[in-house]
């Protein structure tokens, strides 16, 4: 036999031996990996922050956790099992799921929560539990049985941050109400649209023409309509003092009744009850475009000196305001309908946007309760914006404690 052939046979033998050794190592590793380790830290307890309809189970994450391995929880009403000694098995739990970190509303935010499994079981009475782990071939049980009794909790501790914020911001508002009682001229930002109301009434008086006031298309259950009625009360007081006229065509009959009473009280307070004309506050129709057409007709016939649109509006907003602009009337609008704001801004002289409509009553009356509430809310919003900014900056650099402090679950 040639030396080259011997060398070839020798290399083949080496390759075979090496391959068998690797295969044996793989087999031995698979055999060792198939051995399930004992479970640790299995505990049952009442689930926190609930109404008493569940208990929680926790146990430590182990080296057993991998695809294909499942935990099995069994329940029974007593430590010996059910009436026939049997335990009820729940659905298998994949070993790579269900961690304490998945439930921050119970355990907060902590890196150590990733080292524990958590499983919530819906029960209403004292229940006993057993835990086992299986890979489909082998099975290992936790050596002891645990139990827990569900109880209702008085407080949801995961919402303590909300409670603290409510107390703080409520105290802030009360502080500014007290300040407004001592100083009725407490500064709030000027709203040009409200400052111009007196100018519009004076203009209407000089021209001998009426003021047209619209409350929008919502009923008295709408915040925007309530805010509109508040503004109407102040406008009516000035109209009564100036001996001018105001007309209020209404979309809703209940709103019409409220408007009549508000304007009547304004005239009585001004000492001119005989000048009040109930016929100037009237119901037209609760059909959207029929209402718009009727009001547009009034604008073209009466040529009012000023049109005030306060409340919630839909597609009729542009029809009304464009017609009013065509008659040469001075127009002031206020709405919280974000879809109609662009049309009012384009066609009206002044526009109250969003919350400016709600702030109008406090702005016009300077009543301490309303003024202090408005000031307190503004300061609260400024603080919230500041906290959001600081939290965003800190989170960008990986500091999340402030974000977690304000997180709700």
C-alpha cells in the first residue's frame, strides 16, 4: 500500500472519530438539557388593587424556560383536592411569557420584576394551587401546595399619583379664588373678541340697527351653549343700557326659553323692563340648513350692525358668516368646533377659539369664583407643560423616573 493511500485512510478515520465525538457531545447536551430543574419561590397572594375577584401566583424564572416548555397550574378548593381528590388543571402557560414586569399596575416598575413569573387566577373563595413544569416528556412539580383568599381593596394604589395631582391642582385653584376675592383685577390675558363686544353694541346703537346673536346648534346640555348663554347675559346687559335691540333666532326651543329669561333679567337689572321685547327671541326650526336659510334671510332683510356667533356649529358656519360679511356687519364668533374655526377666522372680525369661549364668562364678569378658577387652571396647565418638557428631556437621556411617576396603568 502506498504511503499516500495510508495517509488518506488515516485522515478519513480522524474525521469519523471527530464527527462521532461531536455527535456524542450534542446528544449528551440534549440529554442534560432535557432534565428539568426544580421550581423555586412559588407563592400565592391576594391580587392588589382589585375588587376581590382574583388571586396572583408568582414563581422565579429558571433555566427551564424555553420554547416548548410549559407551566401547569392546578387548583382545588382544599389541600387534598376536590371532592374526589382531583385537581383542576388550568390552561398551560408558555414558560417564556407571564412576567411581573408585564403588570406594572400591581408591582410598579422595577428591573427585578423580569426575574419572576406572575399569573392571575379569577377566584372568589379560598383556593389551593399546585405548580408543575413540563417539556412534554418530563414533568417536575413544586414540592408544596400554596393557597390564597381574594379580598376587595379600598384603594387602587396604582392611581395614587392621580390623587396627589388632584389635591395639588385643586389647592392651586382654591388659592387663586382666594386671591381673586382680595384682588378682583387679577390679571388674565386679554381676549380681543370680548373686548370688542362693547364696540359692536355702540356701533349698532349709533346705526339704529339690531344685534343678531346666535347660540349654535347644540342644546342646553352642551358646554358651548352654556358658555354662549353666559356671554349673552353680559351682551344683553350692555344692550339694555345702550337702549339698543338684540335679536336671538334659536335652533332649540329649550335654548329659546332660557335666552328669553336671561335677556329679561338683564333688562330688569338695567332698570328698563318695559324695553324688553320677548318677540325678538324666537324659535325657527331644528333643521340645520332650514335654520341657516332663515337666519341668512334675516341678515339680508334687516342688515344687522353686528352678528355674534357663540356656540357649536357645523357646516352652516361658513354660510352664516359669509352672508353676514356680505351685509357689512361687524362679526364676532366663538366656538369649540375645531372643524369650523378656519371659516370663522376667515370671515369674522374676531374669533374666540376653543377655551376662550369658556373663559368668557369669567373675563366679562370678573366674579372671584370664576376668575380664580380660570387663573388656577391656567397656572396648572403651565405647570403640566413644564413637567412634560422636563420629562421629555430626561427621557431622551435615559432618565425615566419622572415619566414613571406620572404614568397611569
